């Protein structure tokens, strides 16, 4: 199998052989050998010793690196081994796997609450010792220049990487247990793993107080979210999003060419998983966002699909992918907006504005006009923003083709008919779409933007039944 002598003794569960080998100076972290094709999967002896407490502790006493086995121990919920790793100062802020440090892994592991609390206690101890080492090694002026001094009751969070770099730059060795993964400027709350509000509260109570740290983009914008709250909204983790909002997280982050808006991200997440939404959580979050920022918080997009920027209504109904599987049927469009209005407890006046925004986007789509606003979603982790000259070119094309005039003509008719109509909003919408379907149906093409009929308009994917407004929503 390519095992070395120490690993062979571990696999054979021979404690005497293992102790003799270690006494003779064999490396407790020895690497396996054999032909190259086998080496990628071979585990170090400490991982192979899981489920064998006496051998496991023997390796740790001999100086085995505890961090090599912590991920496997957590994945297998081996609490006895995990407790031993903590006793031997396994670094809680160092990478356990390819992407995540141990504290990140705790967010999704199968360990019991006592073990998680023990790990957090160890993380607090290690962060405090790192800060103490920094204070012993650097002058007060040097520490002030780093600008990472925690407030009373707080722990080093993103600043622990800066502290570690400052020590290493001065030739000061950082003990293994105090080392941190080089993820500057990420905080413990920035994680790809789904984090529960209960775990977030544990982190806060332990002293991790930087809940709204803003990360600047590095590389593709799709690879990050600027704050933990924004990430939760983007992931559809509404329970944790509520926790961050209650803790004072910002609901909007404006960057140079893009705005992260919580309402938009919630709408984008909801539209992709409408049947799986936790209604109570998303309703609570949406109503809080609505009270804080209004019902139609707009971004800085310049596109004919909406007036004065895209709103959550636009994001709720825009197709977020070129894949036909993500196109919505007519009934799905109506149902998603109805759910949104119910969850947010929109007034009748607000509902009328929402349906008007929906109508504009739908007519825009049927006319085959080009979006110049951004796209963002969770499932594809992709954000696309056209360059200003490309946006201007597309808007000019639509103007020259008379599509902008057609769109405004339809919306003018919409406003006039809505003002004159005496019945309910549902009755008006049924009448309006009945008329629109006679002049602008789903079989329209892209007006020269593609060679064949766009599948978004084919009857295979759409049911044009306007009676859905009158008989209720699914």
C-alpha cells in the first residue's frame, strides 16, 4: 500500500511497535512511499490512527502535527480524537482543508454542541495568545501603525493575519497553535459554508464582533460577497441574514460600478427556489428591509426594463441564466410576484406600482429589447456588467428600431386604462394582459437579435392564460 513503518504499525494497531519506532526517532508525520500514482490518497499516520485513542495520543505526544487530522476527525464526528487534538493545541484558525480553516468547518460538522463550544474556547485562547505575543514583541507605536488593536471584549479577527505577518517579518516564530490561514481581509463570518444564526451568536459571544466587515473585490466579483450579511442574502440563508441585520449590518454596499442591495439579492435567491422558501424567515427579512429602505430600492442600472434603476421586482422576474431550464412560465411569474407582495405586506398602492413595474419588464422582454443592467444570482455565482459603451450601443439599437417608442406607448396605455378602470386590480390585470396578448404574444422573435425564435416565447414554456388573475394564484 506504500505505507511507511509508522503508518504500518498504526494500521496494524500495534502500540508496542509504534512506541518502539517513535523511540528510535521515526517521524510521527512520515510520508508514505511507493509508486507516484498512489501517493495522492495516502493519509498521514495520525489520520490512520482515528478510532484508536491510545495510538492517536501516542502520535500526538511524539509531536505529530494535529492539524493534519482535524478535518477527518470532524468529518467522522470522532469526538474523542477531536478533544485530544484540542488538548494538543491544534490551531483553530489554520486551514483544515483546501479552502476552510477549522472554525469554518465547525459551521457544518457533525460534532455535538459541547465539542463546538470547546473548539471555540480554544480559538479564543489562541487569538488572545497571539495578541499577547504581538504585544510582547512589538512596541505600542508599531502596533498602532498596524491599526488592528481590538476594543475591550473583542478578539483579533481579520487583524490576526496582519499580526502574524508583522511577527514573521521581524523573524519572530509563531507557534503552530497560534497560526492563522492567510485569508486577509476575511473575518470569521466570511465563509462559503452555510452558517446558522446560532453559530453566529456563539462567535459573537466569544468575542468575534466584526460582523459587518467589507471585503474589497480581488479578481472576479463573482468569487466573493462584500459582507457576511450580503452573502447570506445571496445564498438564501435568511435565518442568518436576519441575525446580521439585527446586529446592525448594512443593507446596501455601493462600489464603483455595482451596488450590492439586500432586497435584490433576496429576490434573486427567492426566484430560483420559490418552492423551498422558509416563508416566515423571508417574510420577516423582507418586511424589515422594506421598512428600512422602502419597497422598491433601486440600483444604478440604466436600462429600459425599468425606470430610474432596477428594483427588487425587476430582479425577481429577470431570467438569471441563458439556460432555458431557468425560464419562468407565465403562472410562475405571477405566483412569484404575488408571494413577494404577500411576504412584504405591500399596501394596495405599493402593489399597483409593483404590477406596473412587472408589466414594463414583461413588455420589454416580449419586444425583444436588450438588457443593459447587471445580472447576479446565487446558483451560477456570476455577475455580468456590460461596459458603458456596450450599454450605450444596445440602447441606441433599441431606440433606432422603434422599440423604446413601442415600450413607452404600451406603458402609457397601461396608465390610462388603469386610471379609468373601475374594478379590482386583479380584474384590471386580466383585462390588460388579454388585450396585450392579442398584439404582443409569446411568439415574438428577438427583433433581429438572434437568427431563430427565442425559446422563451414558445408555448412549450408558457401558458398565456390571463384567467390566473381571476381564479387565484398557485
